[in-house]
C-alpha cells in the first residue's frame, strides 16, 4: 500500500498534463504532442520514449475527443431535421466531413507506415534531432495559424471538397503522416490549417483534424508497443486518464471562447514551445 501511494504521488502531475494536452489537441485540431513532447524533453526522457509515450497518451485523448465531436455533429443533424434555419446552416458546414476523412485517413496511415517501416534509418536520425525538428515544425505551424486568422472573417464558408482539394489533402495527409511518425504531431495540424485556409468552417475543420488524428495515432502506436517497446506505462496510466477527461471537455472550450482568441493563444503557445525546443 505505501508503494502504491508513493506511485500515485510521483505520477499525479501527469494527470494534469494529460488534461491540458488533450484540451489543446481537441480544441484546435493539433495533436497533444505539442504539449507532451516539450514537457518530456524537459524532464530528459529518452527521445524514442517521448514519441512512443506521446502516441499512447494521444490514443486516449484523441479518441475521447473524436467521439465527442462525432456526437456534436449528430446533434446538429438532429436539430437540422427539426427545420431550424440556424441548425440547417451549421449542419451544412459539416457536409464535407465524411469525404474529408475518407481522403485523409488512408493517406495519413500510409505515411506513418512508410516512415516507420521504409524509412527506418532516416527515422532514427530524425529521433536524434527530435527537439530541433519539433521546434522548426512548431514555429512554421504557428506562423501558418497566425496567417489563417484574417480568413476567419469570410462570410461564406466552403462546403464541398473539390477534386483538387482531394489531391492536396491526400498529399498533405501523407506528408503529415510521415511527420507524425517522427514527432507524434503533424497531420492534424497540417490538414486543419489547409481546410481553414480554403475557407471551410473552423469548428468542423477542427473536428475533422481531431478524428483524423485519432485514427493516425492508433495506427502508429502499435509500432511502439511491439517493436520499440518504449512506452512509459506509469506515465500513460495517469496522463491517459487526464487526456480522456480533456478530450471530453475540449469541445466546450471551442464553443465557449472566440475562435480568433483561441487560435491566437494556441499559435503563441506553439511558437514559444518551438523556440524553446531550438534553444534547449
């Protein structure tokens, strides 16, 4: 019993970490690795373990978030059936979601598998420069988010994915899958930014990115369970529980706060974490 109590005391902080990471991830479409990777790097966790444990935690948080967003979409559809004009407009802005997932999920998984099994030597080199790669990616992502903010004022949102969108989303998802395999973040952020730049509804773009990320991290985690075996299970138990809680409440954060303020805050956080990754 004393050993169990000490274990809880030692790892309780990871419960809060999981909650924070999942709220950021599911409220913005970015993977929880944006929070987990710099934190694990600061406590000097081994690089492979950072990526592996981040994936495992995200399996908990992104799945909870994906289910929550799916239920929200079903709620909008039911309200639309009630002939509400506002609900009809909101629901119409989600019509592209299924097609977007059909296009992006296979490409993302293919990119992850390609990185994990075909680019083994290169992946090992990338892991040795994890903090640098994460820093550069974070800064570029933050700049892209800042650039997308003026576009949020457009009156009419795009509702259909064109054939050209499908091509771009497939390419972005494949490249994002490779980046995700190396950094445990990437594909959700890249797809969300593209959709927002193209004029799709911000909330539905975030939901698509969350669901895409959930499928992506599940496809990636088995490599670390059976091959690298680098997951820190004690961290996962506590952070994973926190991530489930964060994934459930994140939708409320998106719907409560101004989208512009949310994106400014998140982009600033990512930028600071990226700079910190480069100087540490």
